[in-house]
């Protein structure tokens, strides 16, 4: 009975979280639209990942968020940057948390991964959390892989800002033209 209660509680918390952050839906965007809507885009390495819990009197208890710290370079300004980017969902050690289907996977958000991330400031992601929100949930994070032929950004498919795999240098040039 206790397990069922926890499952129902977790499902209710996930529902409340999804309602509280209604903007965290996946949008069909071109790269031009993503560049226009996001506050910035950073290419760099994930140097820290931390999950935190918020219990809020209005939005509800057990709201979980993951904050990634990315060190790299702003593709908008061209300067070095260290930026925290937050998204809904995450698991604390011991299994406490909420998995969110709109969040990037654990494999994508591992510390030391190289990524391209689009983000936008929000005053309230839910539970009063103000942060640089990962734009379009997992649609705003793209892995970078190194190959013999150069660094490539892994596309996500049709409807995503970066739909197909692209050379990182080509993507950087596209973003610069669009800015």
C-alpha cells in the first residue's frame, strides 16, 4: 500500500510540476527561431550537475530540478562563459526525485560531456525557482562528439532547431549569421 501511495504521490507531483512549468514543452523550431527566442547559446563542457528539491506552498511539494554548469563560449557574444542552466526533473542520490520525459537524458547531461545549449531566463520555473531555463526542455541541449573529421553536434531530428548532425564550426557560423 505504501508503494502505491508513493507512486500516486510522485505522479501527482509530476503533474503539478508540468502544469507549473507549462513553457517547458517541446516546440518545433528552426535554428533561426531558436536563436531568436533564446537568450544565449553556449558551447562547452558540463562541469557540474546538481539536482535539488523545492517544496512550495502554492506549486506543491517535491518539485525537482537539475542545474547544469557549463563552461565554454557564448555563440552569441563570442566570449568565455560559465553559466548555470536548469531544467525540470532529476533524481537525488537514493532514488528520490522525478523523471521528466521532456528533460535531457542522464547520458546527455553527464559531467564532462561537451554540449551546445540554448537557454532563456525565467523568473519562475515553478516553486519560485528563477533560473536560466534550458530552452524547449531537451530540445535545447545537443551533444558534441569529437571525430577524426572534426567536432560534430548531434542533431535530434525533424522539428528540432538542429535536426541533423552538423560540424560544430558550421553551426557556429550559422548562429553568428542569424544573430
